[in-house]
C-alpha cells in the first residue's frame, strides 16, 4: 500500500512538472512571437518614415516645377513663339 501511495505521488509530481514545462515553453513561444512582431513593425515604421521623406522631397520638387511652369515670363515667351500678340484696344470688348 505504501509503495502504491509513493507511486501515485511520483506520478502526480511528474504531471505537475510536465504541466509546468509545457506552460513555460508556451510562454517562451508567445514571448518570441511578440518580439518578432515588434521587430517587424519597427522595420515597417522605419520604411514608412523613409517613404514619407522621399514623397515630401518629390512634392517639393513638383511645387517648384509648378511655379516654374506658371511663370508669366515663360507664358509670354511661349505665346510670342507661337505668334500670339496682345490685342489692340479696339479689339477688346468689355462685358458688363
């Protein structure tokens, strides 16, 4: 009878250790997964910041290009090259 009690105690203590090890391994896996996700998101944030800087530079270049294309001097030069001239005062009709 005493051997049987010892055997049951050993089995229950072994079961407790197995459960403890399984829970510990599960915690390690969850922690590792969280760290991998943390690093992945961090790299994504860095890439998004770099893309934002690149797009901001492109936007600035486009604003400069737009200002250059809207320049009155440029428009006058193109008009002269195409043979356009300012109308005479007799050609101007003022609408009320």
